[in-house]
């Protein structure tokens, strides 16, 4: 008796053998070849099951059996598009996997809520020298002890070659064999859960990679003839023939949650997931499928959306798609300009001013329908009523580091003090923070774009990468172009690997302290917060801002003072957000310029003579009782000279 299938296609272990199901509406004949190329090779003909699918029960197959598929009279042996394992890569034979054989220990795990989230973006191939899930799992305790709560793993669907970012995956259900076995990935997630870490997976549903993508041979209707993305043709999510495609992709989303216990997904480039028919948008369905796949634990669905359409995080009854959060490039771009002073290419619409950063803290997106000069059109939608935690803030991510001449980290392009200041703001700010691997210890390694393709495609990728970076005028010269790393070179990949032996321990200690404050302070954590506001200080307007957290009681108020410029003394501060609660004064509870973090020291911010803003710093102020009476007898102010006569003395 067969058990219920977990996915609509692929090989699944049943009691009687292995049930193989293949989607191919155009094939006239489908044949499975078991143990191909060995003396045990044998063939099994599949039957149509009354739909566009073909089915066979392989009674003499089991976990580990290699197999491929023959279509009609084509002599080529194809891998299974629904394969759960491609041990030799996406061009090789598929392998049968039994996900039920893994002994999970996370039965009591209930996930992490968004309010607890501190994301850590990880590329498994470069996170360690070994580049495997096993090696990465050895560092999970360090991340948990640091205060990370959610690992966001870059895509792992199988792709060709020895290395790549993963965004050109072609086997949707098969984890990349270069990182280890499917059970190695399960063990990574299981270990993360043991340590209190959630793990979400970056998935790509807007296109498939160009090499090793055999789906068109099985089902040409998988891809749309109406839309094309920057990376290739789009899956067919609307129009005639779209239902099997939608079912397959939704099943894939459920698959990662079900068979690998992932705690959610980060959906790449949702603006290129095209679906314009009069039905629930596929992104909304994906979010719903993730939650239905794990009803007894919290899951998170994060979106990337370049046009900044806030509907993705609004409730469905408001016409939204109910994602949990969106990446916020506006905050990154403004912060990057503030740190480096460079505003070319897609940074040209940002000034990095204190007011711009304050607005991003309050409103999430800066562009909410205004004209965006870089694209010569309006960009963004209104964020009114959206909780700030639904915006993911970061100073580094995989794209933004690599979109440069040499892949240097942002901390290497600015002053150490200024980077500490903005890092502190991200980690104590109202948005959900994200760190890119190595950012916590100021990694010395670059992060470059790398992709191992066959020579013809490698040349196209090399050319495309050069053309993309040409939007930066500073990279337009022949000399600059000659220094761009070759994406296909093994050295480009190797240089991008983290060196865990070279760590800035002072910065690591600062991050640990900040994340403990974010977790333990009820106002910063949001438990007792009733509001927030932010504003640039009138002097110096370009460099200094304040962020006020309003607690449920005055003693729970918090004030962040950020100064990205030189030291300033303010005899008075006219900004109302600077006012301490009645009967209190401000006390410095944290400074990014503390010598413990590598800073040069600081003085108390609020003093009897006025406000002292330390250069390039972020300071957290908390209220304490003020022994000085707020209202006493008025001080006499003499405005005109007086004279005293002898008569007066009498």
C-alpha cells in the first residue's frame, strides 16, 4: 500500500518500492533507466496516469538507486526534473532519496518570530574553507552565542560547476551536491534548531539557470512566452497551461519546509515573478503554502522587491500577500553613501544625509511614489501603517558587496568609527537587522561574483558582468575593467572564502553586546514600546540624527544619538525628541566609540552645559532620575545696568 506523495513529481520511496512520477505533457513515451551504465542496468516503461504525468512503481529500486529518463526516440538520458538528489551534478543521473530515514531531533522546535529575528546571510560554499554543510554546522554555536537568531541560506538548488552563488539553480528539489549530501543539509538544520537558530532558504522562482535546465525538454509549457526576466524566461504562472507550473512551484516551497524543516523562505526578485491573471498571486500562494506546511511552528517568508511594492507585506484582506518582511535597499543605499560619499549609478538618488537616514528608520522605504531619477519613473508605494520590523535593514549583502571593482566589504571603504556607528544603528534600530557572513568580525576576505560554467556560457557571463558594472562611471575605464575578477576563475571563488582565523575580536564583542541589548531591553525589543520617531538635528543637519523609542512608561524611553560627522557641542538642543522624561536626565548606556570596541573614547552626551556629540559615533541614552529640580525659583536676568546711590543704601 502506497503512502501519500509529498511532491507531484520525482521518485518517492513507498512500501512496495519506489514510485516515480514525471510531468511531461508532450512526451509520447517515457522510460526509466535504473543503474545506468552498470551491469545491473534495466529499464521500466512509465504509464500515463490520466493527467499530463507519467507513473511507474519501481519494485526493485530503493534509496541510493541511480536512474535517468528516456523520452520518445531521443537517445539522451535525462535526469529527473523532480530529482531529490543529483550526486554528479544536474547533468548526471538522479538518485533515489528517502527523507524519512533521517532521524530528526527537533520535535519540540517551534521556530522564531519576526520580532526576535536577527538574520545572518550565509553562502555555504564560502562560509568555511571546506565549503560544506558539515563544516558550516561547526560554527552554528558561535552564531547562536553572538545573538543571531535566523540563518538565511543562499540558494542551494543544484547548479552546474564547482562553484556559484546558487541563483542559477536548475534542479528545484535537489540540493547542490558540492555542499554535501541531502542528509548533511538536514543535519545542519537539525543542529541549528538544537541551538535555537531558525534557518530560512533563499529560493529563486523567477527563472531557472541556463545550463542543465532540462524542464523545457519535458514540459515546454513550464516557461512563459509572455514575459522575460533579466536572467532568462519566466515560469508560466498565468495564462493557459499555468496550473501545473503553479502546482509544481508551490509543492517545491512546501518541500523545503517539510523534508528539510526549513523555517521559511526568502523569495528572490519578486518583481520578476509574473502573475497577472484574476486569481491569488503566486507569491501570496507561496506564503500560504509555507505556513500550511508547518502549522505547528512559526515560519517566515521574506521578499526582495526592487520596485518596493508594500502590498507584499500587507494583509490579504487589504489586497496584500502577507509576507513577513521585505529587504530595504533604500536604507542600504543611503547608508552606503553616508559611509563612502560615492553616489554613482543606482546610488545617485541618495544623499546619505541624517534626515534621509532618519526617514528610512521611521518610514522604511524612502521612495513611496516619488520620481526616481535613476530609472526616470516613479518608484515605491506608501508604507503608512507598516510596522518598521517588516523592513530588513543591512549594510552588507551578497549583491551589494560584489557590485564593485574588487568585492571589498563596506567597512573597508570608510572609517572604522563611522562603520561602528552605523552598524550600531542597524542592530539597535527598529527594522529587522541582517548581517552578511563575516560582517560580525569585519571579515578581511572580499565577496566576489563567481560562477563556474562551460566556456561559451562563461564568456557570456563575463561579458554580462562587465556590462552591468559599467553603470558605475568609476569602473568604466579600460584599466578598471581589466581589474575586475573573472567570475569563472577558481581563484575568484577561493578568495571569497571567509578566514575565521582573522577576526576583529573588538568588533565581535560590540556586535554581541548590541544584540544582547536588542534582545534584553524591553523597549528596544518592542515589548514595551508604544511608538518611535526620528529626526535630523538642526545642527549639524547633514550628519546628526536622533531616534526616540517611546516606552509604555517614561523610564522606559530610549534615545539613540547618531553623529556621522565631526565632534559638535550644542549649548542647547531644540529638537523635542531630545527632551528627557520629566524629572529625569539622559545617561549614556552604550557608545560605539567605547575603547572596548576599538573606539577612541567618548564623553557623556548630555551635560549641564549642553550636548556633546562625539565624532562618528552612535550613543544609546537611557533616562535616570535628575537630582536637579526641573522648576525652581526663576533665575534673575539683568537686562539693563543699574546704579546705586547713597540714598538707596540708606
